[in-house]
């Protein structure tokens, strides 16, 4: 018999509505799964057992009353710990916010609650979402569910791992340079970054405001679209959110790739991309072609500079966004004797981890008088070039495809001493953040180490429907149904 | 030794009196109880985001339009980064390139001499919270034991008006400050209270030799919270700089603090730090669009500006100084407007309003608006004086009575028997009687002695019970005695 924790959201929703099981049953199943996997995995920073239980009971009561607010009603969902949850500790995996309980819900959280979702808890991340391995968490790293000696990717590694092992049916993360898609690829789940502005950032602890987007993790493309349906749309609390009609994404999966023009990004298929990853992506491109798509090679020449531009823009914005953590109003406050200025600087030195400090310094430098134009100004010009590259590519093709990550998961500790190697993990994902366009990672197989390979589908601004249609085709061709070994109920904590 | 010349530019912060703050829904009308008008946005809680207040944008566009600025159809919000405990985000949302308004001007007059002061820019930003430094130092941060923070003011919409360095004297600076305050009040966008800090000036002052083009090193003086201290602080700063330079020293570019009690400006920082605000465009806010339609809507609903109002009052016969007083006072101005039309004596009514009316209100400890005085009272009174029916001292009495609610001027003058005899026929008859009774006096006058005229005037006044208009009596007397000669 299938463990309930292994169901997709869509299947679980059917069971809830047929009365086969209750929301409390689903919550019990993921809680049981977490109790088995957490010791090795450490996907969660906080399990809100009490809150989840009452939400599940409320969902069951609603079903009993004949109330049904949609496909997420009664579904246990996890949230990256950089989204504000009222009364539930929200830390961004930083000592700076240890113990901080927000007095308000992020817009995404409120919409999920309104949709009847059951929030299981808060998942681990690289501190303030800065990292690609979830090793930069102040509260201990998360491990890869396919092999705990490997990293789960990052920064939303906790959400990716939780969905991969079934300690949540779905989860949300944030993607600034690939922080949803890269861990999704490394953990063998579906991870999606929406068009910038499709989802409200209100209540998401900012890393780099012009790049941050919240998006879903799921075990199927259909689940991913279902999760996006619940959170997308204009929000009066985020003036960068897009005011316009939102399509029904979960209704946009059929149609296949017949007649579509698909561009495989040659600049992301060369040197630096692992041969097995490259092989798997080419193989899938061939199959898409067999399925009726016209697959052509397309260049995005400015991707060469995208990584450097990103590592100026993101730190610059973060240096300003994180200035508010000064010990004055909330969070950690240093006990140092001295002036207010001493208190503020010691608070920051004590509260932030090394990667966060590195990026704040980098960004402060990039914005300083005399350097602004050479660094931040230049990076903004590259950003414009990246946008132009995408625009001219989309004149020729409908969607673009590439690997999600240049390699599969890497061993814990391997890149932590080498920031540049770590930064390179995002080379395939960063261009979509710079352009603000949607992209999704779909698992398409395993490498010879048994680690998942992610396949990225990119689409023009607000092209989520087309992106999902192609992703659904990729999913059905790949027949990737393997589950992470750690998800097995037999795994026992060491 | 060539003479010195001061070069002055003024930055003015104006708190807008919108209902809510610049980027959140908290009340902008600051409550006394500290930290009671705050939310996740103005406290800069993690995850919060700013959303611009449309009313505040309307306010700044109104100010910019009144100052003759170009309104940028698309303007940008920037972050001004600096750490300070009462600045919740440790950056202030402000503007840098492409402010809402640019390239305006304001004409100020000192002793009838007009000067055009260029307005460089008018930009939108948010206010900080308030720090109260507690300890021995009497409120100075350097000596404080601890600091109390109140974030009620944090995020209140603030407009900054920056001038070109076109001002040449402290008097001009004061006149500029006064005129800007009048404009802001006339627009109704701020209460512009200098003492309460809802309007604040920073003065950039440098000096140079007359005839040189190059600008001297400037200082910026803060904490100027009245028009008088603006003038005093600038006067002090000009004198100080000249003294330093004549002594062979040099001016340090620095921020100085006006000390009202001692009447001096003091350097604010012990060591000179060059601030690098690391301005960059705020990624949380889209470019601010002010469409042509919106601009013309604002332009069309612009009230009459103080300069136009003064000109109108002067055209009605009011003297320059009185016109300024009238235009500055909404209730006096509206009484004036209600009283004066066509060929009414504007000068007389203007003088009454700024003189006797204000004085009587002060004596009686009441507001002019609470008095019973109306525009038609004033116009009737002026007419009666013009017709010679009322003496100027009687007119004052009637005016006071009308303010006290004793009735219309005509009724009061009647009831108190204050009306003058101004009918020439009646006066002539009285004069004839007096002349007939005093042939000796008449004879003396005929011989060229004009002294008895005063005696005869007194006789006529006595005869008419003091009600004859003395000017008419004098004229008639002169006519009649001359005719006899």
C-alpha cells in the first residue's frame, strides 16, 4: 500500500474529496515521514506541529461542512524560513533573527492559508538565501535525500529536500539566482521561478529585491502549477507585483510540444557543464524533437557575463536590504559596552554569517562613490544585454531549454571554501533572474552516482502557460518516477 | 580690500499633511504617545515593502507646479544609505536623478527689490523617526546615557525644496523662507509649522569676493526653526566665514548646528567624515508616473498664490505692506474680499483690517473669525466715511461695536448718534446764522485777519451739536467770508 506521504497534491486532493482519508491523516503521514528523515536530512528549521494540526482539523471540518476553497484545502505544505509567518519563528537561517516571530503573514502565506493549505513548518536555507548548497545555514546544513553525503543545493535546500522525501506534499522557496530551480534539480523534484512580479514579495525577507521571486516545489508538474495558482496575482502591498489577469496554470498542461519551436541554449551546453548532464539534456531535446517540436540551437552570448553581473547586483541590493538588521528594533542585539554605533556594528558582526558578510561588503563596495559606475552601473548594462539576448532568442523560438545546474549534487564541504566554484552552480539559472522571466526545472534522470539531473525550460515574460505545457511534456517523456532513497520508510536514523 | 559677497542656497523640508504616511497606511498625523503609529513597513520589519501614497505625490506635484517647475512624467525613487538608529531601514527612500519636479523659480522681495531664486529641484522622500538623547549632556548624542526612539514620524511624507545658490543676503534668505511658507500654506498641503518642525530649513552658505565667479567652500547650517533664526544663523555664518578668511584661515566644508540661545553656529562633527550615501535606484519601487492629465488637473485646481493675491490687493488700493499682511491672513483676506468691490475704498478697509480690527480682537481676546464683523459692515462703514457721515474716530468706535455684535455700522452710528452733518445746505444755514450773530469777527476777516475763522468754526460746531463735518464747515466758512470781502 502506498504511504499517503508519497501522493501528489492532486492525488491527495482526490482522496480528501472522496473521503478516503482526512487532512489530519495527510498531516500524520508527513509528520511520520519527517520523524524518520529529519535526523539525517535536516530539511526543517521549525515544525509547527500545533499550528499544522489545527489547520488540518479546520480543513477537515470545512470538508465536513461541504466547504471547499480549492485544491490546496487540507494539503500539508512547507515554507522556506524566509517567509514571514505570524507567530511562528522566522529566521532566514540567521543568528540575526533567531527567535524572531513576525507579527504578520507574508502575502503568499496568507493566500495559502486562505486556500486552506496546512503549513507544516519552516524549511532550512542558506542564511538570507545566500548560497547554493544550504550549507550556509546558521542552524546546520541540510543534506541531499538521494545521498546524505551530498548537498541538496540551495538556497531553498530545505524545501527541495522536504518535498523529495515526502515530509511535505509541496513547498515554497525563493529564487534570486536559481535558489528554487537548482535545489529542485539536485533533489529530483520540480522547482519553478515565476515571472518577476507575478507573485507578491510582501513578507519575503529580501535578499535582492529586483531578482527575488517566490515559487513552488512539487513532485509533479501538475502539482507545481496547482501551487502557483494559489499564490499568483497582484498584491496591493507589493508595488512591483503585476496588475493583470492571471491564467489558470494547472489547466495549461495539455497540448504537448507538437509544432513548438524550442531553442537549446548553446552557451549553456559547452565547457563547464558535466558530460552526463549535457548528455541527458541533449537526449531529452532529441525526444522533444521526436514528439513534434522543432528543436534548434540558440545562442545567449551575454550569459558569459551574467554571472559576474549577478554577483554585483545581488550583493549591492543585499547590502542595502540587510542594513535594517541593526539590533535596534528586533532580532539579535550585541551586549557590547559603548555607543549606539558600537552596538549596531557589533550586532551585525555577531549576527551575520561569513557568506552574508562577504556579500554585504562586496555590495557596499560596488555602490561606493567612485566605483558605482565601474561595478553596479556596468552590471546593470549587462543586465540590459541579457534581456536583449532573451528577446532576440524569443523572436526565433517559443521556449528555451538548458540544464538547470552544470553538475548534479556535489559533496558536502566540497565548494564551501571556494566561493567562485559555488557561485558557478547558478550559471544556468541566473540569466532568467536577470531577465525577470519564468523558468522551471524538471527532473529527467539520474547520473551514474544515482543523483538527479534537472532540465530547465525557460519562457518569455508571463509565458508560464507555455512553460508548463513543455514541462509537462518533458515530465511525461522522462518517466522519472524514482523516489529519493531517504524517502523510503525503511530508512532509519543512524 | 575688495568687499565680500555671500552666496546662499536653502534646502527646505516640508512635511505633507496627508492622512497616511508615504509608504504605508499608518496615520501621518503624529500621535503624542510614542510608537503608536507604526506598522511592519515603517518599522522596517523583515519582508515589508513600501507602496507610494498617491496623495503625497499629488502634494509634491502641487508644490512643484506652484513653483513653476517642470514635472517629470517619470521620476525615480532612490535609496540614500546611512546608518542611524531612528532611520528604520538604515536607508531613506528619496530621489536622486529624475526627481518629481525640477527647474522652478520663486521671486522674493526685500524692501521692494525683487530677486529671482532658482529652484533646482523638488523631490519626494520620507521622514525619519525621532531620537531623544537622555543624560547629562542636555540632549546631545555625545553625552547621552541612552537614547529613546519614537518611530511615529518615520515614513511621514517629506518634500525637499532645493534652491540654486541665488540668494545673496540673510534678509533675502528670510524673505525666501517666508514666501515658501506662504505658498505651502496657500496650497494647503502642509501646516508648515516651523516651531513644530513640519517645515525645516538648512542653509548652505559660502562667501567670496565681489566680482569673483568661483564659489567659496560652503557650510550647511541645520536646526534653524524660525524665520528669525534663519536670518540670524546666516548673518552669523557670513560674519564667521569672512572673519576666518580675513584671518588667513580656510573654511571647512561641514555641517553646522544653529544654537539659538547662544546665537552661534557650531560644528556638528568632531572629525570630518565624508558621507557616501551609496545612492541607487530603489528596486522595491517602480518609476513614478505623473501623466499629463494628472499634471493639468493639478494645474487647474491650483489656488491663487500669495504673490497674485498681494498684487490683487494692491490693485484695490491697498499699500504694499498692508497687502502682504492681508494676504498672509486668511480670515482678514476673506473679509477684505467680501468688503471690497468696484470703487470701494480698499486702502481704508485694508488699514482697518490690519489695524483696528486686529487690535480690537487682541484687546477682547477673540479671533477675528469669531467676531460679528462682515464684509458688508466694512463696505458700509467705508462708504459712510467717504460721504463724510462719520469721523475717523467715530468709525473706529462703530467698527469695534460691529465686531462685538452690536449691529450694523449704520444702526450703531444712528443709535449712538455719531453721524456727522454732511448736508451742505444744513451746514450753510448754520454758518449763515453764526455769521449773522458775529459781525465783528466777519469784519476782522474782511480786513485780512484770518484768526477769527477758528472761533467761527467752534461756533458752528457748537450750533450743530458737534455733528457737522468739520471739513465742510471750514470750506463753507471760507467761501462765505471771502465772498463778503
